[in-house]
C-alpha cells in the first residue's frame, strides 16, 4: 500500500511559489550587493551639497565596497569604504580609509536611526605635505609627522554634539609668520588633546612632559573661537617675555567667530 506522502508530488504549487519567492529575493539581494557605486552616486549627487572646495572626480566599486577620488582645496585624496558587520535595522557600521600622497587616516562610521552617526579615526599626517594650505591660512608650520592616536565624533540632531581625540608630535622645527619675516624655533615633543567642554569643544596643546597647557582653543557650538596662549608657549619657542609672568599666565587671547553671524 502506498502512503499519502508517496502519492503526493514533491513540487506542489505552494513549494513552487516559495522557491520562486526565495529565488527572487536572492536575485534582488545580489543586484543590491553588486550595485555600482558610480550609479548610486549619480542618483544621490543632486541631493548632496558638498562643502566649498570639495569635489568628487571618480567613483568605483560597489556601494558595499568601493572607492572615490576626492579633491579638497586642490589636494587629491582617495576614500575607500567597506560595509562592516554586524548590521541591524538600527545601525550600520562602515569601515573607511582616507589616503593622500603621504598621509593616511582610517576608522569607522556607524550610522544609526534616525540620523545619528559616530565617526572614529586614527592614522598619520605628514604636515609638510599640506604646507601651501597652511601658509595660505597664516598658520604655523611644524616639521615631521603628527600621529592621530584616537579621534571620535558624534553627530546628532543635525549637529556635532561631542568629540574627543589625541594627537602626538615628536618635536622639531616650527616656523610661523612674523610680519614681513618668519620666526622659527625648535620645540620638544608635543601633544594635542580634544575633549568636550561646556557648550563646545576644547583643544589643548601642551608639551608631552605634562608641564601644563601651552595653548587652549575652545570652539563653541555657537560658532565662536576662544584662543588662549600661555607664557609656557613663549618659553618653549624661546621668545622673550617679562619675568613677572608665570608659565601658566595667559599672554595672548583672541575671541572671534568662526561662522558668519556667530556671537
């Protein structure tokens, strides 16, 4: 006698439909995985406003793992990304790496619902690679390489809500504009630490020996910059100053808006 299972066909209508749905799902997922990054960028480009001086010249790979050639203020950079794991319906980690001719940064971006993001980074910056840009902005030039030990930034409600980081520099020659001439001095190993403060971020620059801050720059969420330079910085630079000032005394301070309309 034949049982019911022996008389029923294996490919029943329900199984056929299920296999078709599974096959279609696999096909769609494969298409998404292989979707060219260049095509995705073409669709998103009209909705994205890049900062001034930033342009994307070429995109390759897929949206899951690809690369883009970017120009920032005339400097060519290469950005690579790779979708990380684990993923869920609320967060998606993305591993990234940014390279210039001689410098390199890498880290992770974690995108979370509804529009929050966390960015981490570490790497090395060869400062003289960007000498033209630093000179143009009137900043001081330091020789050698800055090591970014850690950096983390949190984005929430369409603004930066927190950031922290630590950078190390082994010391060397520093030059800065001084009227029609250029001043220079040899500095010991230095470090810069970035920490959140009341209403903004604080960047403290100090000698690595822990003797105290040489300069502190506070950037408020309102767009204001408050820069304080201590006597300790002048001592490190070998610049003369009255002996009545102590190393921890502020000898120079400027407060100005970084953003138009800030106050």
